[in-house]
C-alpha cells in the first residue's frame, strides 16, 4: 500500500493488465483492457465504472475540496481493482455500487464530525454502517480525518 501525506491513497493490491502498464508507464499510452475473459475472471473495462464514480455528486456533497479529491481517488482506484477482479460486468457494477455507498457514508461521517453539534449523528452513522475504524476523540481536521479513515479502510479491506 502506498500512502503519501498529500492524500494519495491507493488500494493495497496491485493488478496486472493484459496490455502492459496502464497510462503508458512502460512506453506509449496504454488503453484499458477490453472486456473479455482471462481465466475465470471477466476483464471488464473500468472506464464506465470510474466515470460513474467521478460523476456521482452525492459522494462529495458537503465535503471540502481536499476531502472530496481524496475520496474520489480512493474510490476510482478501488473501482479499477474491482473491475479487474469481477467475474462479469454485473458483478463489477454491484461491487462498485456497494463501494460508492460506503464512500457516501464515509463522506457523510467526515462532514458530520466536522460540526461539533453533529458528532452524535456521526457516531450513530458509524454504528449503523458498522465502521470498524477508531473514532476520533475530538476535533480533527477534515482532511486528516479523511486520510485516517481511508488509510484504515485500505489496511482492513472487507472489515
């Protein structure tokens, strides 16, 4: 897992692409893999999934620019991994929908925690969503809080 303080949070897993490195890191611009099967996995093109994540305004509603950028980058990276690991396109979409729901809940938690009068609501949300990460003990900068949560989510996938 790579986590930089600037908020560049990436999933802990790395995937191989059938056409070499993505975005041309190994010579020339690489296109995403076309939809098809490799073994028992469906190599779903993740462009539509990432577009879905990027265009979902509910994910970033009420968040500052820094927190919104961190959340969208995190979701897009996971969407790409889920698309590569899915058995078919329906599975990929279902996984990304669950991921977006979790992202909306994380964003809402950060938004609620930022207002001292809404911290009880944030705690209720954390309990109802079964968030396993440790709750902050007091005020925390929203960007730092988002970084802490997404780092925890990466270290405890599926928790």
